[in-house]
């Protein structure tokens, strides 16, 4: 039982106390306070997932991320706990989804084919390929290509949680964690620790403008696909397509760059 008085203390003071004491009563208070955040993140992840993925399972996976966030949060790093926890919760959910291999094999195969087409076209063109160019290289009609992009859109979110290692096991960087606000999308503003982050940010900056906006609004501003559609004045399905293409372009760029920087 804790002997630490909690009443009258600010959250900042409680975090400082927890960092030095690891008081289980403070930890339980944080778990209770931020439990709704797990359901919120799980709800966002659930959008576009197949019916075989249960919302309650996502919440259960996310709880592990919340516990991890509470244990590892450093209040001295000038990052809000909510921002830090969202990343950890989302990452825990995707880690578990990857482990149960929920993506249908046919979808994985089609995703690889499109990414390979993008990679080849970008190398030849020196720029982002258009939908028509990608569809043509795959021998698909524009309609079939758009339909295929919608089918795989529920799986593309996983890609942003791929982990890159910058030399040490403890120094892991998620692509999703590297997306910053629109005001700080310049790779030069990122601290020296992160050569990989700079590469990721450079790749994001080279995306077509609408795709870049979708990533920033979804992962940084924390908007839903529907809300992004209202901001960009396009349909939710169009946002889903833009999101999917943005992730695939990023993966293509990072695959090409990875061997040179790791």
C-alpha cells in the first residue's frame, strides 16, 4: 500500500514521483485515467479492418501499450504523455496483429506487386508515379486499380509501424513516430540523433501534397479518415486511397534507401 499522498498534486508532480518511486498506487491512477485513450486508439485502428478483427481484442492489445507507456514515459523530455501513449498503444496493437498474421495472403501479394511497380516507375521517372502509370504497368484498368487500392487500404496502416533500428536494439524508430506537424516537416529541424528519422522525413516531404496532408492529419493531428475527408473536401473512400498510396510510396522509398543508411 502506498504511503505517498496523492491529493493536491498536479499530474506533472505525480509523474516525477512515479519516476523516482515506481509507486503502484500512482501507476494504477494513471491506468484508470488513461484507459479511455486505449478505446479511442482501438476505435481508430478498427476503421477499415476486416470483420474478423474484434474491437475488444484491439482494446486488449492496446492495454499492453498503455502499461508500457506508463513505465517508460520520461516527463523531462517535454512530450505530453497522451501523445507518447497514443504511439505506444497503436504500436502494441499492430505488433499483436502482425503476430497473428491477420492480413489475407492475396492482399499481401497484391500489395507487393503494386509496391514493386511503384519502385520501378519511380526509379525510371525520377518522380512519384501517377495512378494511371501504375495501373498501366500492372496491366490493369484505372477502375480495377482504384478498387484494388480500396481492398488493401485496411492493411496499409500496419506499414507505418514498421520498426527501423539505428544501430542499437534499444534505439528503435517507428515510421509513424517520425511524422511531425506541418510546421516541422523540414528534416533539418530534427535533432542529430536521428539519421533514419531524417531519411523518413525526407521521403514524406517528397510525397504528393494531398498524400502528405493525409499522413500528417491522421498520425499527428489524430483525425479520423472521415474528418480528413471534410478538411480536404473529398470522400472518405478517397482519403482511404490517398492514405494507402502514401504508405506504399513511403515503403518504396525507404526500401530503396535502407541499404545505404543501415
